[in-house]
C-alpha cells in the first residue's frame, strides 16, 4: 500500500471553508500551469514571492540529510508536482516499531497547498529568496567547529548530484542505549556517488567509519556498523510498507504531507526502556488512563506494558499547516463522548480559550493509573508514602471526586481581549456540571483555605453552569455567551468541535493587537502574518482517537 495519498484529506480533518468534515478540491494558484495528466508545474509567482520550505556518524548523517530534505520545501515551487516514486517504508524492515519520514516531493495537492500557505509568511519568502535552503542548512552543518572534516565537502559537488527528495528513519528491536538499532533510508539519484560521499561522511569521526552504507531500490540504507546486511535481510523478509498494521494505520491517517511518523507502543515501549531507562518513560506512561481517554494522545510513549499505535502527519491546506495524529488499539481505554460546544459559544471578544469535555469521567476512568503515578512521584521526590493523601490534606479536598466536580461535564478557561497595562488580568472559567452548586461551594472552600480575599474571584451559578472570573463583568459576559465558533478563524483553526474532548483556540490577530508596540522587527511581521492557532482532540471509539493542531495564516 502506498504511503502517499494524492486526494483530499479524509476522516475528521476539516476543509478550509468550514468546520465540517468534507472533501476539499485544490484549485491551481496563480502561476500554476497544467502540463499533462497528473503533472503540474509552478512558474514564478506574479507577485514575486517564493514559497518555503560531535555525534555518532550515523546519527550525524541522518540528521544532516533530514534537515536538507525538510529545508528543501522551497523547491516545491519549481518541481513537477506528480509526487511519484517509492517511499522509504518500502526499503526499511517490517519489524520496525518507530518510523519517521520526510518528503519534499509529496502529492500535487500538498505542494499547491504548501505554496499558497507558505507564501503568507514573510520570513519564509525572505529566506528562500536568498538561496536554496538545503544548501544553506548543509553549510550550517559543515561549519561545526568540532568536526572540521565536514567542511571539506561541497554541497554543489558532493551532495546535490545524488540527494533525492525523501528520507526515512526506522528504529528496530535489538538495540541498546549505546548502540540503537537504527536504519536511515535516503533517496538517491546516483547510487555510486551517494555511496562514495556517505562512506566518506561516516569516516569523518577519527577517520574510521562507524556506520555502513548499503544500496537498495534507489535508496542508500545507512546503519550502525555490523548490522547492514542483517537490515537488508530483514527488508527481504518483509518491508515496513508490507506490514499490514502499519499500512492500515497510515491509511486511516490519510494524507501524509511532507512529514509523517508511526509508533507501535506494544513493541516499542519495552525497547525504549532498554534504550533510555524507565524514569522518563514511566512518568509519561502513568498518565495512560486519563490521556488515552482523551483520544489516546496523552500517552504516545506509553508505559513498558502499553499497547496500541500512533501515527502522525505534518500537512498543508491553503490556509493552514496542520499536525494531525491518530491513535488506535490502545489497551483498556474506554471512550468518553466529547462536545466542545461550550468553547464555540464563548463571546466574540475571546482572545484565547481551552475546553475539556468529559473531564470528570476521564479522570475517574484513569484515576487508578494517575494515583499510582502520583504516589510514585511523591515517594521519589518528597519521600512521602502517601503523596495523594498529603494533597488532600493540604487542599482540604477528596480525590478524585472533588477534582472531577470542578472539571464537570465541560470545563472552559477563557481570556478576553484586554490591555497589557490594565492591572490584574481578566480570566474566567465556566463549568457545566451535574452539581453546579456543589462545584461553586468547592471554589468557595478553596478560596477560604488559601486565605484569599472575598473579591479575588466572582463565582455564581446559573442552572447547571458555574461561572468564575477575576472581574464581575467578565463572569456576566461568560454567562451571556456568544458565537465565537461562527468566526472564520475558529472554523479554520479548530474545525468541528461537536465530538471534541479537548479543544483550544487562540486568536493571533487579537494577540497582535495586545502586544502592538511591544514586539518589533521580524517577530512583529511574523505575528502579523498569522491568524490563529487551534487544537482539536476527540475519542473515536474505545482505544481510538484523533488529534489536530493547526496554525492558520493571514
């Protein structure tokens, strides 16, 4: 199954005209010309804009070439847009548990969308106007003072003649912390030239190569020393592209854009423990219960006994760039229905807001894991055998019930437009709860517990909703509500929130007005070129979820 999808983005991802899920047809931008079936080329933009785009030797080569491929996004404007050719997964072993791919020759729709979006960003235009970004990144890497050997290589003579459009990284079982079992697949146009240059690059550390280069089907396969033949033998048994679990997950993800990744927690978590120890992994893994209830996206690393997979893609629409992810097959995760309508019904003057829907149930479902991890952190950090009990005693609350009461069926935190010199910031929250009066009483008890003045927060109940704000007028505004979700910026950034468990919106145009006069130069022009940021994460079933993070341009 091919990794690349030339059609519109499927699934929960929204088209640029609406928050609803729907197909999106890519129109040809100004300067684009149809040259034949399935091929499009871009001539110069009529407005004169150009769109964007001492370690172990094996890791150094992989990092440098990855940077070159990613940085070459500007070449989208001058390449044919057919996006043809094989993918790195076709020459990497099928037993890999982690995979990352970079592709500057994606589908035609992605290239056109990238041109249209990146043309909105002045820094991208300026960088590309000054030369090939791949060459500039190579020059930056070759000036590494700790490795003067790289300076002997010329991008024009040694790199450009053979470097292709795609690179893939795979992590396989059997590695150790000092010797991870990695394989890097670099697409090449000239196998002999590529092997010669890569072999010399690998020898840049003390003059002896600590890696191996093999060639297969138009790719250079770079591995640590001693595992090159075994890696190719594993590919011959079955490539990652022939792994049905991988292909099904990537097909569910949809359009894979210029960058994509995949991680099998069931096989990879135990390997990661061997590679880097259990401390960081265990800390993240302890949040599995609650994180996976929010689409499984809070537990991408998982604990050593985790199950499930995650896939992600960085892709473009004409109006935004999007990081999209899915999770599938997460073990023991019960779906919680989400509804982010409380975010969409905020006042139109909202500058930024966050909503958690179904938080009370998610907390209760995952409390066993959360409590276990809190106790572990407490015993290692404070030496307390009952860290949760100490929290309860200090705050005068009962966990998880009181925290679930505050989260309610829906919890929204909001920040309206305001002046920087207006004193205390205006912030508010609204909680939709089966026991809004109980939540209100809990807020009062917490304020009293901390000795806060009575006028620090305004909090009041209306039906099944609790409104809390730092200023009385804003509590009234929250109660009155509005139609934030009807704005074009919200629809583009967040999309359809009818099933969202976690959603966020930041109006960057309003942020720009807030910091006017405080930000200057490139930072100012860059902020002016951006419109909004949005996040949307939802359950799609037990152990399954979707996630999108979008940056919208002006």
